[in-house]
C-alpha cells in the first residue's frame, strides 16, 4: 500500500504549502548589481522547506511566510543562472507594506569552458536518448496551487562519452490554464545520494518555453552549448501560470523501470526520489566517439508493464 501511495503522489504532483492567517507578504525587486536591470525568474525560497516562489519578468516577487514557524538559523535563498547565490536569515528579513525593497545580485565571473586537446580523431553519431510514452496511459502533472519553482525531472541514462544536447522534446496531454511558462533545466547527478546537483547550463541564459495546447513540444538547445559525459537529469520547472484558471498541466510519462525521477514542490525545496519512474523526456544529441557507432540506442525499453501502473489512467480535467 505504501508503494502504491508513493506512485500516486508522483502523478498528483501537488504543493504542500498551506497558508496560515499569521503569514506576511515578503516582497521585493531583484536587480543586477552592475547594470541595475531587473533579473527575471530568480528562485526564492526557504531552503528545504517547500516554501518558495520565482520572480516575474520584471524581477518582482511576493512570498507569503510566517517567520514564527522557522528557527533563527533557517535561510531564505536567492539563486539564478549567472549570479552568485544570496542567503538571508529568515529572522533578518524586513517586511515593508507599500514598497519593493531592492535586492542586489552579483554577476558571477565568467569562466572558460573546459577545453580538451587530443590527437585522436573522433566520430560523430547522431542519436536519440531518453524515454517515450509509447501510447501508454502514464502521466505526471502539476495540479491546483503548486508553488512556483516546482520541478519534475528524470534521469537520462546514456553511454559514457562526450555528447552535445541538440533538441529536447516533451509531450503535453492537457492544460487548463491559458498558458504556462516553464524553464528547462539539466543537472549533473552530483547531488546528495545522486539527486540533481550542479546545473549544466553555463550559458547564463534561461531555457524558456510557453505551453498553450496539448501536443509535442520541441525546444532547440543548440544556442546553450550543453555538453554531457555521463547520465544527467532533465527537468521542467514551473515559472508562471497565465489566466484565471488553476494550473492543471498534464505531461506524458514513460513505461520504464530502468531509471528514476525526482520532484520538488517549490523553489529551494528538497528533491524527492521517485524510483523506477520516468517522464517522457527525449533528446536529440550528437555523440563523439573514438570508434564508429552503429545503431546505438541508449533509451532502454521495457517488455512488460509494471503491475502497479496497469490501472493508472487519466480521468479528465
């Protein structure tokens, strides 16, 4: 029964944030310390507590919280691609009624990407990696009042070796909102217990995509120069919901027990492991090998449906 409940929790990907009457509105505007320009889509949240949000296109944010629920050591964290992370003690936060205090973020010093020099010729191999739905009724979804910054990711297992990520594909089965803005993230598996860790996107540019209607969505990754050498994690992150309807974003999942998935409910929250489960995330890539590779297929396929998934189906929205 515990196992079944954990599977259901995976597919009903909902926020655990319960707003209390004593909560206050902590707000501000996040700007670049050097250019004085607002920084959009900054992750803001109480570390590991499931209470978080994301700044909007103009760098503005609101976060409902009750300082009385947190110890003096707990931290509100601000993080963004290309910027140095900021940590503030919850006890030091200032609440202002009618203004947005400025929060300055320092741009990171740009480092040169790793350069490998070799006299060994490399063969290129175009290949598809990741997982497909295959027509099965498996789904993952964001539902109701999930907090901004919530993510749903899957470990992409690959043959070791250098490869470039060219295109990312995912399938939307349903969407109740007018439109939803998501960010596509790629992580190394260097977090604690192989959870998502270092963000592989070193371009300083967010990989954004707007979802309106059901269907296959393809995102060009080539402008971001994403390279991997081993297994990695692909993830979709909720940034903004447009319109008056609550979010009901439903994505196709995959019939695959050879990999794991991960979820977190809000910005700066703890990642949770979802064993033997995969979202239908697929990528086109270019592999570089010392020998020619023929008919290389890295996305493993199952021959038998896992019994716990056989009765899962979509009731409608």
